[in-house]
């Protein structure tokens, strides 16, 4: 199931209080819940990906890796620290 299938099947309506709601066919809702419940947690999926990468053969030359390292050094990426939620007083 993909997002386009959900969007195509969804209907927008209003509830008794007049608030907008989305209506999905029950079979689609059950399939969505089943897909979410059968998927391993994100950390397990990341670990599995790293393990697959670990055994994947490295078919790049040493020169390619040198160029890649140089590119990383030239085009550094920086991220802002996440907001800890503690406001300065």
C-alpha cells in the first residue's frame, strides 16, 4: 500500500460537531494498521540496513574514495543543535 492509494480512497466529511474528518474504507484501514504493526521498530530497521551495507562489496577504487573524502571536507554539512525544550530564564 502506498500513500496514493490512501489518498485516492479517502473521503472528507464532517462529524456531528461539524469538524472535518477523513473516512477510509475499513479494509484499507485494517491493511494500514496491519502494515504498521508488522514493521519492526525504526532502530531495528537501521541496524539491519547497516548490517547489509557491511557485507556489500566495495567496488569503488581508492581514488574514488579519496575524491569522496575531499568532497566531504570541502562541502561540510553542519546541523543546529536540537532545542532541548529548556527555555533560558
